[in-house]
C-alpha cells in the first residue's frame, strides 16, 4: 500500500502511526532499512525533523534501531510490550515473587536510611492499619499496602519506590479476594487485623536500624501470603 500525504496535525504522531502501520503490516520486514529522512519526508508531506521525531517514537517502541553510518533498520514487527501491560497479564504469584525481592531489600535499606520523618510516617501507617481493621476488606488491604509503601519509601531509593508502585494495581484486588476467600478477618480462626504482630515487629526493626531483622520479618510475612495465594485455601499443600 503506497504511503499517502498526512493531514497537518499532529504531524509527529501521524507520521509515527503511518510508519508503524508499514512495519506491523509486513511492508517493511525485520532487517529492512527504512528509506532516508528526505524520502520519507517527501512521501509523507512533512519536514525532516518530523520524520526524525517519528522514528524516535518507533525506536522507543522497540520497532527500529539506528545504526551509525548505515541508517535505520526494522528490528521487530510488533511494539515491545510495556511494563504495566506485562504486569497486568502476569500470574499474581509471579508478580508477588518479584515484589518480595524488591520489598525485602527495601526493608533492609529502610532500617539503615530511615529518618525521623520516615519513622513518623511508618508509625502513623501502622496505626492506620490497625484502625482499618474495623472497616471492610478493601479498606484494610489499602491500609496494609500503605504501610508497606511507607517501608519502601524509607529506603530512599526512587527506583524501588517506582517498582513497588507498579506492583500495587496488579496485586490489590488479588489480596482483597484472598482475605475474603480465606476469611482471614472473619470466622472462627480469623482476626480483624491479621499480621499485626509481624507488621509491628517490622516497624520496630526499622526504627532500631536492625536491617537483618527487618528483612527477615518481612520475608516471613510475605512468604506466608505467597503460600496462601498459591494454595488458595490457606493451608499447606
């Protein structure tokens, strides 16, 4: 299908979309060198700078790669899947395993780096978790996540903070469903505030600057939750 001239705006988005169609439609297979900027600009009816920016968009999507002195080549016919999309389709247990790796290390760092302001935030979050025990499962899970987020925040590593934030949307509903399914907060064996002792011990370890205990306590608490997610009935298999 021949390329057609574009409407005036938004030029970069339109150019990127048109070039993407040529790649994903198979007109330019993997390994193909794209026409030069001048050729594409003339064909699309835009300036070379617009073509250059459109190609950058395609490179960001993992479709093309510039090779110095050789040109721009197609390296994939489907856009690279972004991280949030991968998390949405991943198994909850797989996401939780990665969360554990991130959060346990964050807890250790938090014990070493926490400030007075962090301790105030942590204790407030711990109190809020206890208070949320009187509410519904969603409110309790949200308060629990907020406490864990406060621990990660106390590590003062923005990458860890961002990673944890990416996990939350994928895990939140699964944790709410887990609490309800296993009647963790109701029934004869349930408690309105499951994990209270472990979370208190975690905050106290961070408060003391005890990195080993903070990591160990959180590891045990998260492993227990992961086992429940895997088993589905809260009992060892």
